[in-house]
């Protein structure tokens, strides 16, 4: 029996090393072939990087909700992508009349602030309601039970919003001020991408300050470390958990508006793919680690934007950009093999099993 287990372990180790080597060879070979071919100019590579950072900023904002809830409750809230959808979709019904009337064009800041407020308020309210109705009764249940509940909550939100708003795709209004490009330090950047990246970075820094520098953030980290001990020290655990869900929901609502400004479309199923990508980003950075979620989101956005051209174009793969999801999830698989704890490792959540 022991020899059998040792033989199987050696076989598995060999297969893992062969997989790692094949991925490394393919990446290096494809990168060298692409760069030698010279099919892309420096400006095109810069465009890939700009888009990747803007997209990664959106992933990071959604990933923060995943990582904070995991840090405090040690569970994955798979309904978080639909919290992101709910805010952006609801805010559309404010943005559309504002755009049609020309208010957004004449009063950009106040108009965007109103749309953002509606999105953040909707996502926050739904996140808090999910915690109260779906998750609070299951805090002491086995881990699989809240996970199944989260999946059920995700379907409930998707089809509730489908019945409420319809199954069609809605187009966010164009904002003339955000059309075109601008120059920053001699680099041409799309105005929408500049707004998305600047807003995402500002909100991520604000969240980091809240979690790491405020009294409530210290209480969040205490609850993440040991919920029972935190309660004995006088921390209101229920309030901290609700605050965590509210904060994650607010970040998701803000990410929804940035997503809508970038892609111009919203629908009831729009939260599924960004939600999965954001979860991937949280795992890449280190689940439970707030800076890790930020880094993981930016890293995943860059890999998805630059990777198809850099890794696959030189290998002769047709339409490589269609395989960006494959590259993103392959990076996750490689990370889980080489460094299962993520880029920065766990920090907010070091909980006992």
C-alpha cells in the first residue's frame, strides 16, 4: 500500500512538472516569436496595457467584495457578481433619461455622481439584504451550506432582475465629454479608460485606508482572526459583518458604473463573467488579502489584454484575443500549482479550519 501511494505520488509530481514546463515553454516560445515578428508597434502594446489596467481596475473593485467577505466569514459569496449587476442595471434607468435630456452632457460631474449614488445604494442594499436573509442564519453551518446558498442567491438575483427589467440588453448613454482620447505625460489615453483607472485606484486606496487604518477596519481584522474572541473583547460582530457586506457592495456598485461606461451595455446576466474573473483575481492575489485583491485584479486585466497577442500570436493561433479567458484561467491554474496562497498570500483571513 505504501509503495502504491509513493508510486502514484511520484506520477502526479511528474505530471505537474511536465505541465509547468509545457506552459513555460509555450509562453517563452510564443513571446519570442511574437516579438521577432514585429507585428505590433509600441503604440499598440501601450494600448493593450492601458486597456488591461482599466479592465483590471474593475476586476479589482469586484474582487475586494469577495476577499473581504471571505476574510470575515470564511465563505465565498458567489452572488457578489450579481450585486455588481444590480447596481449598474438599476442606475441605467437614471442614466438613460439624464443622457436623453442632455443633462449628462451639460453637468457631467453632478450627473455621474447621481448615477453612481443610485448604483452604490442599490448594490449596498442588496448586499446587506443577502447577509441578513441568506447568510446570517447559516454562520455556524458547515461550509458547503453557505456556498450552495450563495449559488442559489445568485440565480435568484439574476432572474428577479430579468423579470423586473426584462431580458434585453440596454445601452448606456454616450457622454460627449468622455469620448475620444487625451494626452497624459505624452501618452495618449482614452478618456473613459483614464476615468476608470483613476476612479478604481482612488476607491481601492480609500478601501485600504478604511481596512488598515481605521478603528472599524481594525475590528474587521479582529473578527477575521477570531470571531468569538473579538466578541469577548466587546466588538459588535454582527455590525462588523454587515459593514463588510455593505462596503463590498458599495465597491461592486461603483465597479458597475465603471463597467457600464467602458462597455456601454447592461443586462441581467452581466455579472456572471466579471464575477468569476473577480473571484479569480482574488485567488491570484491571495484570498482574504485586500492589497492582494487589488494586485490580482490589475494583474489579471493585464494578462487578459496583453497575453493573447504576446503569447499566442507568434504561435500562429488565429484570432488569439478570443482565447483571453483561457489565458486568464490558465494563469490561475499555474498560480495554484506554484503558489497556492496567491501572490501576496492570506493576510486578512488567517482563520482556523
